[in-house]
C-alpha cells in the first residue's frame, strides 16, 4: 500500500499534488521498488516517490486550481512587461566572481 506525505493511502485515480513543485495530477500507476513506493502522475507521465505527494480531494482541486478565463488575463500588459525585459540594458561589472 502506497502512502502519501501525510500517511494517507494513495490509490489509482487518486488526485495528488507533488509537494516540491505543486504539480497536480491523477495517479495512473503505482509500484514498489527496493521498498520505496512510487506513483505515476498522468499530467507529467513521471514517477514520484509516494512520500513526496499529497492526496487531494476533488473539491479542493476545483476550488484552489480553477483555470483562468481569457478575460482574467491582461495579455497586453504581459506583452509589455516581456518587451521591457527583452530590452533591458546589462550593466558591466554588476556581478563579480568570488575567486
């Protein structure tokens, strides 16, 4: 039986979040190798140690991670900010090595 970071049982089709990055997905496979439990998440198709994910309720996922609507994002402002970063002048000598 695979257990998450809070010692809750993880099952196939459980929704989990990876503690370090916040990656969220549905568990599509579970395996144990060398006494370590692993879960495979559908969104990334990667294996995660079961003790580094947390089982999430579907209700919590909908409340906390609702996708943005088009009218929630100011695209022109984002483009303007990106343009400012592209045209930023680099100042010589701003960062020096410690050797």
